[in-house]
C-alpha cells in the first residue's frame, strides 16, 4: 500500500508516529523504515510518551534514553506526548497524539500498526464509533442492560450493526480484541473528529502480538523484552559490580558484547543494535509499577473514597472498593489483581492508581482537551529544516527548554514551580506542563527508592542531539 500524496512544489512529506518505545525494538524500526518509504517522507516525527505509559506503569527506561533509541534508529524529531494523554485511556491517548502531531503544521501522514489486513473494515468501524448512529446506540444500550462490560457490549453492538450489511466480514469482536486495532480505531476517530487532512497509513503488524511475553524468533514484542529484562532486573545493579559500573564501563563496546552474549542473547533478534547498546549501557534501575507501591499505599490510607473517585478513570464504586480492600494491599500489582473484575480490567486499575499518585483528575481532560505546547526531547542535526518549518507553521509554542515557560525565572530545580496542578495558578500551558514535570520528579523518586539519584530533573536535562 502506498501513501505518497501530498507533495507539491517545495512542500515536504512528514510522517508522524505516536509511540511509547518501551523499549524500542525491531518492529518499531521496521515500521519507521517501511512507512518512510511508502509515504516518501522527508522526515519522521515521533510523539512519544514520557516517563509513564498508557498501561498505567512507569516506562522501563527514562524518556531521554528512549529518545536516543528512536533518533538512533530512524526518527528525526521526538516530541513528548504530555503525561495527561500518555497515561490515559486509548481514546485520550490517541486524540492527544493526533492533536499534537497536527499542531506541528507539517505532518502529512500518520503511521500506525494494525493486526488486520482489512483496513476498509477498520475504517467503517471507526466511522460508526465516531458518528454513533441511532441503531448502534440502541444496540449498545441493550447489551449493557444484559450486564456486559462496556468493551464487550460495544463489540456486540458493532456485530449487530454489521450483520445485515457485511455478513462475510470478520467479527468486530475479533478486531476489538487487539490493542493495536483499538488504537488504530482511536487514531481514525481522532482524525475524523478533527476533520484532519493528515493521511492515515496503517501497517500490518509483524511478529508477536502486543501481549506476548516470550522471546520471538523475528520481532519480539515490547512486552516480551520487558519480561526478559524483568528476570535480570537492572543489568548495572545485578550483573556488573557497582564500582565497575560507576567507572564508566557500561559504555565499553567489548563489555556490551559480553553482556549481550551472557545475559540477553535474544536482544540481537529483538532490537536494533543501536537500541540494544543504549539499553545495555543504561545506568539506572529498570523501573516497574511495584517501585511505586509505597506511594500508592499512602494514597489509599490517607484519602477518602470521595477523593479517590475524583481521579481520572476512577468511579465512586471503585473508590469504595479501594478503601474497603486497602487492608489487603501488598503491592501495586497484587492490588490490581485483587480488585480486577469484569468491569475493571487490570490495565484500567493500574491507570487509576497512576492517576492517583500523579494527581490527574477526570476534569483535567475537559480542561485540556488537547496539548497546548510542543516539547522537543531530541532531534537529529539533519532535521534542523524541519524544526524551522514547525516554528513557522506550527500552532503551538515550541519548547526546547522547560525554563522558557517561566520567562527565565526558574532556577536549576523544578520544585519551586511544580507542586501539583490544582495548586498551580499560572497559565494553562504552564499548568499542563507542570504535570510532565511532576511525572518526571515522580519517576526520579522511584529511582531513588532503588538507590539511584543520578537522573537529572527536566530543568537540568539537555536536549538529545544526534
């Protein structure tokens, strides 16, 4: 499938991709390379999650290291998807990412993965979900009355709508069972609602499915790589003596090859060498949600049900259960498993917990329906013309330094400027950006709890430039 238009005169094609790269693997490299060719793209912009990701967990590696991975493996510019959207449900994750890329004023194509070859069917489902015709709404209400969860009811309602028109089509519930297809639908909905001129460019996923955790023979999933890393925890902590790590040995090429052979032999088939080198040289512990268990437990013990219900993705019923069952708390993951039910999946619960410790409220998505700034995490030197075009055509402030938001008043620490968004009285852009700074500081707290305080805050971190 080719997606060449538009390119007229001296205009350029720019491919946008919304991603987490948690971590970057060969499937991601294949997506960038293939879609760059298919779209004849001059540049590739990535809207990437920061230090926390959509499934309600910390990213395995900090956003700067993952930015370096992306730039080393085909991306030209990495923009941070603000934490409010990066940690949200699929709908807000997609709408925030699409809005961010469209506001650059230069993105012509949106690339994303799917797990179905029938893109026409995917587009029809997206149209129904976006327009919500009366027949669909009625069918959805009927299924909800039967006691089905919302995802199951939605799938059945779609099936009802499609049975008469397309009896030979694949089952909608099978399409909606794939996380990649769900995100693809949300991207299509976001483009439609914005009446966007950006061309959608689906790419059939190769290799393992999203949830597979076993190493693959060709393209391992990010979940599989994270599972493999979890077995060894932090390479620098558990494999290499601390003195050797601090002496700068993680950057020794021979040592990287030794680690690859001895510790993660599957990385050569899972990740591009440039990305695996960055991972193997990573100087910090690899974080997981349980590294934030104490913060979550404190929230559960000190806040009322009413307060807990105000966080995004929460509800009064769930908040009451969280309070009532708080005595069973052992860890973040075990409490998710303990509370999991038909109506509350593990991922949704983990997102609620993350929203609680980040102080992200349901009302924030009405206050900030879309990003209000473009924050660059890094770029390649060859992409300077792209940055110039964004500054000329973009509709949002282009930020390369957090300090610029405070008119030069900031010191080298963010503490004076954060605290929490609901206490923040500055501009809307500053309030939204303060959530990103809070997320970064929280990530550093997780590292500190693991004995590492070496990661700099956002005010001290330089732009990644390759």
